C-alpha cells in the first residue's frame, strides 16, 4: 500500500532496483470496492533485461479467461490459504463479475468442482487451473490474451466473500482494478511507455491483511 510506503526495492532476475518516486492514484479513497487501487513506482535505474508488459487499452474484459499472477499465500479450494513460501504462482479464472462497479473493477468467483452452491457468477464449471487471490497477491498482474500476446488488463486488489471468512476458499471472489480505467491517470505520470516505471496495486505484504479485513467485514456480495 503506497499510503504507507516512502520507498521501495524490487528484484528482477537477481538484480535489485530502488525507487526514485512513488505515485498514488488520486482517486484512491482507501476502500477497495470503490476502485482506483493503483500506484506507480519510478525506478532509479532503467530495466533493460525484461520487456515491459503491454497494457490492455480495451474495455472487453468480461467473459475472457484471465491469468492471475502473485506471490501470496497458497492452499486449496477446500481449506483456503495456509502457507507462504514466497513462490510466484498463477491461476486462471473467467472474468464474470464487477462488484457493481463495472467502470473500475472486474473479478472472478472461485467455482467449486464438487458443488454448484459456491458459484455466484457465470458458469458453475471451474477451469482446470481455477483459483482465487490470497493475502500477499495484492499488486500482482492479471493478464488476458488477444490471440498473439498477453496484455496486462488489471491489478489484483482484494478478496471478497459471502461467508464472512476471507480465506480464498471455494466461493470467494478475486477483485481486480481495471487498467483501462486507470489509463487516464497513468498517462499523466508516464506520457510514453517506459521500462523504468511499474504499475502496482496497493499491496505491501505487511498491510494486505488490514486491507482484506476491511473488505471482509464491510461487504456482503449476493
């Protein structure tokens, strides 16, 4: 969460990069369901060894298969998240919801292969690699394919629940900020594509629990 950060260090391919500037989306209110959960980090040294992700500029995320990537807790759909081993993992899910805020958010429900009762949005049949975000994934990328390449369509922001327990088990929801909604602000900070700037969500690992607790306690999705 850039609200609490004054600097940052990032490691890519074994090389550390320090920040020279942090920028918070001015539309961020501290409430994940209100959207605008974006930040930009300017790095002091350009990254030349990794090609930057191409941002998705369209508005047709709904119904597409998305690949969620993060370093958060891991577990199973039956028991939810249990352990943190700092490994990068990915899962796929169909974008089939928007938390009643389609201009700024999209999301996916974690379908249960054993019961349709845990499905709230779209098809009740899970994908082979279906999953849900967990604490520590905040700020991770969500990618969709245009048939030739993967595009960064969103940034992981929160988990939402109907059962009062935000443990990322079957039936929970992955919440994502839409990159297309953040582009007008992003373009004011980074007028042209730059390998020295990263798009991040508001998720320093130490503060993810606080964010998620607020969402869990203040939201009931039907």
